[in-house]
């Protein structure tokens, strides 16, 4: 039982990182921008929030929880929006190729984060912002004490719930509002959106930058809660970033699917660590690790399925990956 | 009417509008007035700049030069939003709809109404428009589930919903059945009595006569003049559209011992939307003759040629190639490579020159080898022969180009077509399919193409010539197959038939039916 | 006319038109300016963060790479690997197939090379061992690329996302295998450390000389393939327009799968030469992220072989230079290479715009005159 709860906890922590990543990437991709810079943006957001919180924590003997949350979130959002802005400027204004720009952003983002990270590490292999971690991992008061029920649903830091709220909010905005309708049109058929007076560039810029800031929160959560508030030079942010890209496909570009999809990915990813004991599996450990590829394999199967069935609603925005030039002839 | 117009302030007044794309002048100092309570037909041949001009009015393009006045005040229309704000709405020929959204979502798209997005309220309003005008549409259907005419309905409702009072319809009847056309014209007349200004872009003269109050004519990007419809005639409009009165003087040698070469039987093609593009079409193309294909645009010409060339999936029917020794080869189910492997030398000049017939970014030499690059036994391409051929074509057909290594997209339309036709003829075909071979060409280039066709004919080639200019079809071809809505509506002897007969068969099926444009 | 209408006359200050012809000096001028600008920006970055003189830093990068033969040779070795993957991608990109899966294809090739080394090393003559390693690596890479290609050809399955996902499946497979082989040890170590079976022999003092020669040969083959072979011609046509390809009698599906088999096979070779010439072992880090970097190289080089070499060299030079400066200055570290590389890439990506388009100022006079005359 304890193993199961631990597994679920771990899956939810893990899922939260990629839920932020995917929610942000869905916002971005819905505008027709395939941003492969997700890992880079998560690096930027994660490191900036860590650095801000770490310096604040060490600069005052009596750090305040509210201030530390504010500093961490603002630093993380600013840094990741900056990444989104670079991508937007290059792909929207200068019409550079989206795939290449995204990959360059990933190189740049992880470079910046690790470069300054080394300064913070100051020769060590990891530094911990201990107070920040307690703030970010503080469980829900009272409710988390409700035995197993509390352990499963309320033992998490506030960002776990923030991720769900953002995903739901994104779902509502995309499916129920004028802005969401316009955004979908921009990603599906920018020429049409343009013809009815929607500013394609504005929507692409805003979606990409807002998307990047949400993606960046994934990095914030990764460092400050999932990673126990430590910054280290060997982090798996990049792998999680790509998993977030996979989750977007798995969720078929629908934010409501992300909420459960992220946790399912988490369950599969941590299968190797908990399942053998729980299920009395006698497989060799090395084989069990194979289960880590399940999220990717399922994603591939989903991709094949929707394309074979030609499910127009599930193939992703039709203009994904293309830049828009009104007078193209 | 004319004097009345002079007193009123035009709803739209365009002055000295110029727009160029690269080296192509699409509009050359064009001026145009449109009044409220008037249906204006904007008439011109393909490529005369009608759509470009209207795209500038609707904010999709920005003019290089010139001014636009709305109700007498000068305006700048940098984007479609501004145009909509001024009451200018355009229904494009290629629908601007988002496939995965519903009709309602498409209709309200981009509107800046206050409050939350209430699709149900919008649907009610749409239903009201439908009942008012007699449209039949389900507001909750997704666009990808709709037929072409339903999509057009959505487009028109979109404009009406926005309360536009200056409406531009770009070739609205091209995709409609005659009944649908009649209904559309009724709606347009209703809008006119509401005091709206309506512009119909068209090249169908009968529709112009039928529905418009005034007609403005463009030719090769230039404004030619305007006429009050009731005071003019099809003849007069044609003259303005094509310039001087056309005395074509195209040679027409007699067919050389014609014998059946391509036999098409009951050919039926449906597109991926389930629309019937060709409906049991049967005819025979003979060697040594030019068989014309006439029809309003989109009547199945493209599908017919591509089916023969092996590029179109066919539902049923047969296309047989008959060799000189009398043996028959079935062409259906074979791709172009398989057809050429049969020993059938089939040349095809497609309508989409740079999107199908040639590769725009490749130079003349590389384009020469598009259909012959497999020649030779090695894995490497041989560029010597194509280069020689390129030089030959350039010289013989007078292609104007800096050199043989110029990408063909940089050449003018006429030169591009010469390269394409030159290549296709160079392979000594037995069948030559051509679609709109002279579209957009200057008069000398066009005559050069006619001469080439005739030379091929005299060499015994079976030529299928899809054309849009009836005068040319009547003067150049031996026989004419008239397509109407995907079915064969008669095969006429080009030497004895009249333009009226062909025109009538293009628009009217042999069975009596009430047709929008044909009742004068 | 009143001022109120004048305010409506709002014209875009500039608008963008496509350049119809681009001269060679223009396109290269734009790129060189971009690189110089990037170096300046990087200089400011270095200066503001570390207070070092950027010129000194660049100098150390330069001398570090070119002054010692060993450094220069390892630079060449890495250039060869990056170029090899870039060469693999060029045919795919030529037909507008976004193969983002080179990383995984390289890994699969490397893994299979290692498998052959482990299970056949010492049991068969080394010449046949190399041949088997080569063939099996090619096959593994080809298979890894052909799976997405098949579905793209059949159902137009999005190949960008498919190939991207395949990378991580490959990484997991490699992890599982290496975990199995290493047993309780912390790392696998070099395969066949004693017998050296499956290790390239030293030529001119280095094992990777053979790797470099293989890539050199591949570069020539790909250059010929793309520009002078019938297959290469088919790719060019297909990349421009699928309709034209069908018109020319090209079997689109066949060409997609065939090309990706080749693209994957060359990635497999990159894995092979890394295992046999550089690492003597395999891990999920064998591809070193070059599978992604090569995408950038190939694209920015416009699929032209000589430029791919140039871009590869530039990026490897930066990487090597960064490790030089990080040992020379304590305030800079290895990761500065990624920052510098990122900034340079951004600038080159941005410069492409000025090659393809030009900004045109609106002619204002005519509009003004009209407004006044009313």
C-alpha cells in the first residue's frame, strides 16, 4: 500500500512537470508554432527561479514564504518568456524555420542555465535552496492529514494544483472563448484568420510567449519541488521537456487530456521503481527500465492511429510548423 | 442610371491602384467606382487582375500605389480587419474557412462582440439569416463534413452576418449548380434592394447580363471602361474584355488520316469530398486531329486529362490507347511511368505549369529532363542531352531568358509555357494533352503555340486541347467535346457549329432545365 | 478634407516583399554579418558576465584548436561525426522530410556495432568483423528511419513528431542494453579492451583517421548523389512539389521510404565510426546530441555539402574552443559553448530572412497628394 501511494505521489510530481510543459506547448502549437525549444525554455525557467529564490533565501535570515514564491515565479516566467520571445521573433517576424529555431533554443537555454548554474554551484555538484523547497512542497493544510485519501490527493505543493488549474483554464479559453476560437483559427488556417481581421502575428507572438511562460513553470516546479530544491549540473530536464512534447501529441492537442495523460506518463515512467515490488515481478531490473519508453511508444501509436483514421480534429493544427506570409503567391 | 451615378458619391472609389508581384504588374493604375444599391460585375479574363484588385479593397493585399475612397473619404486598408470595419466583405473563390470548426464558429470568427462567446445565440441569428434568404445549412456541422456549395453558403452568411454593406463575390457561381446559381442571384438582388453595393467578379458574360446593373472591364491589369448592362450586349463586353474584335485567323489543316487513338468509355471520377467530377464521359480522340474540350471552369476538364495521363484515381469506365497496329492498352490503373513503359508516348501540358508541369526552382536544363531523367543505364543523370534540348527549345520557340541555368520561376508566363510545351513536343508524342495552353500568354506566344499544335497534328499526333476561349476552340479544333457539370454534353464538329451552340451546351444540359444565366 | 479622415490614412511604414533574385555576395554577406554580430553580442556577454576581454577569449579558442596537432585532430574527428549525420539528413531534407530522429538512428547504429563487437569480437577475422559491424549498423539506423517513413508515405503521419519520439525509444533501448552488459559495474568501459577486436587500427597515429576517411568518402558520394544521380533528381522534384513528382512518374511513397532507409543507414554509419574509432563503447550519450545539432547544420548550410562542412567546423570549433577557455579562465565553463553556439545560430537563422526578403518603403507622395486635393 505504501509503495502504491509512493508510486502515485511520484507519478503526480513527475506529471506536474510535464503538465506545465505540455499546457504551454499546446498554447504555442495551437497558434501554428511547433516550438521544439521546450527543454531549453524549461531550463531557463527552472534556473532563473532557482537562482532568484536561492539568492533571496541566503540574503536574509528570515525569508518570507510569500516573497520567495513571488520571486521564484516571476524570475521563472520572465526567463522563459524571454526564450519564447527569441523564438517568436525569429520564426514569426523573420520567418526562420521553426524546427531549427526550436532546437537552437534548446541548445541556448540549457547552455545559459548550466553556464550560470556552474557559477552558482561554485565547484560543487549540487546546491540546495532548502527553504524554498519547503515552501514549494508544503502540502495542503488539514486535507493532507486525511489518511490515505489525503496522501494521494492533498500531499503536494501548491504548484501541483496550479498546473491542473492552468490546464483547465487553457481548455476553457481554447474551447469556450472568442480568443480561443481565434487562436484555433490562426493555427489551422492563418490565411482565413487573417481574412476575418484576426492579427495572425499578434496571436502567434502572444500564444508563443504565454505558452513559453507556462512551459517555464514546468522548469520551476522541476527544480524547486520535484528536484527537492536542488540545482545540479546533471539534470534530466531535457528528457522531461521532450516528454512534454510527446504528451501534446498523446493528448491530441486537447488540454483536458493533458491532466490525466501527464499522470499516466508519470505512472509509466516510474513503473520500474515501484512496480516490481508491488506486483512481485521477478523481471531483471534492466528489463523493467524498458517500461520508461512506454510513454513514447504510446505517443507514436496515437500518432499513427489518428493519421490512419484521418481524424481531422486530432491531427494537430493544420498549419503547424509553417510560417505565414500574407502575400505569398 | 448613368446620370444618377454621376451625382451620387460612390460607396467605393479606387484611384490609380497599382500592384506588382515581382516583375508581374497585376494592376496598372486602375480606377473603379462602386455605388450603393448597385450590382457591379467586374469582368475580365483569367489573369486580368480582377481578384488582385478586390484583394486590395478587402485588405488582403496592400497597393503599391494609389488611393481608395469610401463614401468620399480617403482610407487606408492595411488589413482585412480594417476593411470589415468599413463594411467591406469579400467571399473568396477559394474558401477561407477553417475545416475543423463548425459553420457557426467560422461565421463568428474574428468578431469583436462584447461579452462571452455565445455560439447558441449566434446559431439562432444564423438560422434567421437562413430563413430570410432561403439558405439551408446546419450551423453546428463542421466544415470538413460539408459539400462545396454548403461551404459557399457559409462564406456568404459570414459576410451577411457581419452586416457588410459592400460585398465582393469572387466567381461565386463557379462551384454552383444552375439552380443554386438562380437562388444566389435572387439573394444578391435582395441585398441590392437593401441598398448594398455588390461586386461580382466573373468571366461569365451571361451571368453579367442576367444579374448586374453595370459592368466594369479589366484587361491585363488595366481598367478598360464600364458599361450599363441593359445598354450593352455580350458582343460589346467581349470586345472590351479581349480588346479588339477577334478575327483569329488560326490555320486549320485538315486531319491527316484520322484513326481512333484514345477511346474513353463511361469514365466516372469522384473527388475525395464525394463530388462527381466526371459522369460517364465517353468520346474518342483520333490521331491527326485536334479534339477540343470546352466547358466552364471546373466542369471536369482537369480530372479528364489527369485520368488519361494516369494521375487521377478513376471510379469506373475505361480509357484505351490504340496503337498503330490496332492493339489496345488499358490506361486506367497505371501511373505515368507504367504508361510510358507500355511504349505509349503521351505528352501532357498541365494547367498548373509551375506546380505540376515544371519545377520552378530548377533551371531550364533540369526541367527538360523532368520526364526523361531515367534515360541512360547509369545511376547518374545525363545533363548533356537535356542541355542540348534546352538550347534547342529556347532557340526554336524564342524563349527570352538570360541563360539556360536561370530558374524557370523567374521567367514570364509565356516563356514558362514555351519551355513546357517545347519539352512535351520534343518527346515525339503520339498523344498530346494540353490544358489552357495559351492562358496568360501574349498574342504572339499564343499563335506560336497554335502553330506547334498544328505541326503536331500534321505529324499524326492525337491532340486533346482544353481551352477556355471559344473563338480559339472553334478556329483551331476539328471536333469539340462540350463538358457540362462533369458530363459530356455533346460532341460538335468545330467547322460547322456556332459559338452560341457551344456556349449553350456549356451552361445547359441537354435535358431541359431552368438555368440561371441562360434565359435571355 | 477634415483631419478626422487624415487619421484614417495610416500606412504601414514598411512592407515585405520576396526577393526575386539573390546574388551570391548578398546571401554570404548577410551570413557573415550575422556571424560578426553574433561574435560582438557574445563578446558583450563574456565581458559583462566575467569581465574578461572577449578578444583574448576568442584568441585562446583559436590557438587552442589549431596549435596542437592532437587538438586539431580531435576537432577534425568531431567535425567528421557531425558532418556524417548532416550528410545523412540532407537527402531527407531535400524531399522536405523532417528527420528529427538522427540522434536515435545514430544510437541504434552504435548499439548494433557494439553488439557485434561483444558477441563476435575475436571469434572471426577482424576484416569480416568490420564488414559485419558496418552492415548491421547501417541496417539498424535504416530500420529506425524507415518506420516513420513508412507511415508518412502511407498515411502522411507527421514525421517531425514521429522521428522525434523514436529518439527516446532508442535511448531507452541503449540504456537497457548497457545496464545489462555492465552488470554491477558503474560503467561499461571499453569493449574488448584487451583484444581490441572491432577497434579501428591506428592510421597516422589515430584510430579515428579511418572514421575521417569514411566520412570524406561519404561526403563525396552524397554530393554526387544529390546533384548528379537520378535518385537525387527525384528528391529535388519531390521536395518542390508532390504533384510534379507524380507527373514525372515518380513513385512518391517508394522514394520517401527509400530515401529514409539511406538517411538512417548513414546515421548508422555515424554510430559505427564513433564506436569503432572514438569511444570503443556505447552509451545513450554516444550520439552527444549531434543528431539534433546536425539538423541545424544541414538546414543552415542549405543542404550543400561544402557549406555543411563549414557549419560543422564552426560549431565544433566553438565547442572545442569553449573547453579551452574554461581551462584557461575559471570564470568561464564548458557550457559557455552552448551559449555562444546558441547566439550564433540565432543570428544566422535571423539573417536568412534578409536573404529571402527585402523591406520596401511605401511610396508616400501619391497618397498625400490625393488627401490634400479633396
